[in-house]
C-alpha cells in the first residue's frame, strides 16, 4: 500500500469517519551542499519518491487530533493550547507529534477550525532522508488548504523549519523543507538559502543512463542533540571572528586570511562551508555544461571535506563511499546532516548491482550491520493527492 492509501485507511480506522482529503510530501536527498543552508549558502537537493501522507478531517470544535501509523498512538490538544506548549513545554508532547502539532502552531492555529490528522509514511526514518521535513510539509500543505491561509511554498517551508527548530528543538536550516515543498520530477533545486531563490536544474540522469543509489547505513542520527548543533555553533563563531554576517560571505580566496585568524578546528569548519558553497555552484555549472556524468569528482571532494574538515562522517559512511567508488560509482558522498544516515552514489545503470554488492560486502567485512540500498528518482514536492 502506498502512503496515501495507508493514511486514508488509518484515518478511517482511528477516527471512524471518512477524511475530506489526503495530502503528501516527499523526503529528499541532497546531491551536494551540506551544512551550508544555515550559513546562508547554497544547496542542491532533490525530492525523492518516498512520501509521507496525511488524511484530514474537519471537526466542529477547536481541537487537533493526530495519529501515526508508525506509533499507533493518538495525541489530542486544543488549538489554543499550542501557544503554551511550544516551545517551553514541548517535553509534554510525544516526540513524533511535535512535528505536526509544531507546524499547526507555527501557522498560527488559535481561532482556526479543529482537525483530525492521520499520518502514514514510506520515508525511511533516521536515514538522513528528511522524514521530518516530509511530515512537516505534508501537514503545512494540508492546513494551508483547509484553513485557507493562501501561503506560498517558501512561507510554508519556513513554518516547517520553525516547527523543527522550536517545537522539536533541532537547530536545522531550511533546505529539507524547501526541497519537500518545491521538488519537481527530473530536477534538483538550486537554492540560495539567504534569499530563498530556487532554480530548478535538470539532472538528466535517465538520458545519461545513471542511477542515484542510496546506501542507508542504519546508523541512526538525531539533529536535536549533539554534533549538529556543535557544528552550527562553530560556524557562527567563525563568522563572528571573520566579521561577516554568515559564512556565505567568505570566499575561497579569503581562506588564507581566515587560517591566520581562527583556531585550527574553527578554521576547518569554515573551510568546509566555504569550499562546499563553491562546489554547489560548480556542480550546477557542470550539470548545465557537461551533464551529470561529470559531477562525480565534486561529490567525492564534498565527502572528503565532510570527513576531514567538518568531521561529521562515521566509519559506515566512509565505507559506503569507498566501496561504491571502488565498484565503479562515478561519485559518492554522505548526504544530510551526518553522524549516521545514508550515503549516495552516482552509478551507471549497469553497475548498480555491483555497487550494492560491494557496499554490502564491505559492511560485512567491517562487522557493520548490512546496509539497506535502493535507488531514488527526483520527484514532485508536496501536493494534494485526493
Ligand atoms: C539536516 C538539516 F535539517 C538541514 O537543514 C541541513 O543543515 C542538513 O542537515 C545538512 O546539510 O538535514
């Protein structure tokens, strides 16, 4: 059953009534541009075919009920109570329910009509494929329609980020929500995270005989704790020491001066962001001038920068990348926030099995849990399904 049918079936089972509609939104992979979003920089993600769906029913009061196929539990609160729950009392809300309730809160729920929401998803959780942005974007798209808010996609993406930052407590940027809201089949989104200007870039994987393979390491990550926030703090420290509003404003040619001003760790964090921004720009240019077969070296350089300078890779991700490249991938890198999750490999169609076999064998040889491997296709963003 796809996510849309599963959400509808769950709604009927949980609420004993028929939903008025179902909306869905995708997860994403990021082709290149990691941790650049909260530095006002550039990213190049694309929405994938895995989606989270929400079936919605209107209520006659001001309450919101949410139920998830994942956990099976139902959470119910008054819309007017959301302002006192978020952000201060978020611990009173079960983890998963902070995402949809946080979006309702971020959209300004008080005074709106109550809703019942049932969620189902086939976006892998904890794999760095933005299962959280998918639930946020599906919720935002649905509430925008039924509450007749008339908000554009960037504004809905910002509401999703606010939910993530303040209701969930993860200090993330805007990339995932923008990818989930604005994805298009066959294209990546070249996003300027300072202005939120988004350009679609044709990927041409099909015509070039290429597949993008996801190698999910099974190492779970969470951005509400630990390393992600530390990296963000280091970037802010670097920007302040260099006297710029954000690391977006530092150019590659400024790096020698930065090396003199910053301690070694902060400098390496800065160098990752500055060179990664340039790699995103270069990738877009290479895609447009030479096509997707030529972007491999940029993906490989991005991974090395994350492993050595930003230090957000883990042995499983490095193994996935090295094994893919050894088996003939044109390029490979970890994708998403790091500290676990998935790697991506750009692979000629005929080499997909060899890459998957090589990654699986390398994991076994290292004593790691077997990875889950699948291909992803650039897909449409949030939409109403029925
Ligand atoms: C996570 C965050 F949610 C994004 O905002 C982005 O920072 C990414 O990690 C790293 O590029 O997905």
